[in-house]
């Protein structure tokens, strides 16, 4: 059993990491394991001994801020906002089951499965209250967790989140047929670079953060095993996400909410989103100019500013 005795890579000015349970081990980062993993991520990453062998980071001290990534993504995608926040808060990021370096069992994936995984992970880390920060799919997971456990969230930050507005009926009906792995994998293999080009507004030549993300996202092992896993997970997860709309429950949300959207998010219709966010009793909504679906990557400075303001003074 490996404990915290391993020498850690610390970031100047960042407090020492919070104590960890003995049932974890350092992640072996010498092995190539993941599509889209940041190669510059500075915090130590750990693997739990739970049923999903959950991979996570846990840095800093104080109020817990928990980052939950989007579809096919991983915790390192919050690198540029997590590093400065770790100087004042305990920042925690998790690779959800089926994503990142956490195991990807051959099961039926759903928001409920990811919600239960997140809640179990927080219990194992001893996190009873936290601010939940969810991007895209992770936003829906954070909403589901906050609604299922009302005492958990001191605040919820939704970054271009799913589950905020009802999708058109044709999309909900077509999703189970169009997102079969036999269709999705060839499409992703041929068009992955094109898809990434529609995630951002800026070109990688003009934005160092977009360049950082694209170089990480296009890495995979021979045979593209991670892309194949992604297509397999999407087959059942995406149709479930397409059917989710938590807006009828927004008036009962027990925590203040910060909504952050890019004004050029091509995956979201801003009109219905802004209207539905208005149903939340305590909400602050921010639209970041010249930002696409990942403002925490494309515009990390603006995203961090609004995060810090929310943490210091929620609505």
C-alpha cells in the first residue's frame, strides 16, 4: 500500500496538498494512458482503489472547489483556473467513470451513474460541502448531485452546461440511432480535428491556450484505443444526456448558481439557456465575449475572475 510519502511536485505559492487516504496510489504517468490529457499539468495525480480506480487531483487547503469535466474530457482541462485557485482553496478534480484515466467498464452509461460516482468520490475524499464546477456534461452531473444531496453544494458553477434547456425533439429521438459506436468512431476518426475547430473561436496560432488544448486532445496511442472507448461510452451516455432537462427543478435548487457561457458556443442555444437560468432563485449569469464551448480554456483569465468573484460573494 502506497501512502503520501512519495515526493510531490509542488507549485510555488500553492499550499501543501490536503492529507490523502492511505488507500490511494500515485498515478504512473510514465505510461501513455489518455487522449486529451494535459502534458503540462503541474499537480500530482492519484488513483483510488475504488471499483472504478478513480483518478483525481487534490491540492490546496480551505473551502473545497470540485471540478467536473465534460464529455470525453478529464480533470486536467481545468489546469489554467485550478492552479491559481489552489493558492486560496482546496481544488479537487476527478475523472468520471468512462472518462480520462478512470476505468471505462462496459456498462450502460447515464447521468445517474456519473452522479453516483461523483457523490461516492466526494464521500471517500471526506468532502461534505463544496462548490461544484461543471463544464458541459459535468454541469449536468453537478446539477444532478446538488439536487440529489441538498446539503452538498455551497454553490454550483455551470460552464456551458448540459441539462439546462430541453433539446429539440428530433435530436432526442435521433440520438440513440446516430450515436451508435459503429457510426460514431469512423466519424470521429476522420473529423476529430474539424470538431475541435468548432469548439473555439480563436485559431491555435493566435491563442496559446487553444494551441495547448489541441495538442493534448489529438494525442492517442496506436490504434486509437481511447477514441474507441469514447465512442463506446457515448453510445449510451449521449442519448441520456440529450433527454435531460433540469430546468423544471431550478426553482428548488438549494445553492446559488453561477452560469458562464461563451457567446460563440455552437453547442448551446443561448436564448433558452438564459431564460431557464432566470428560474433559479439565486443566480448570476455571465456571457464571455469571443469564447466558444470551453471558456475555461480559451478565456481562462475571464473565467477565473468570475469564479473568484462568485466564491467570495455568491448572489
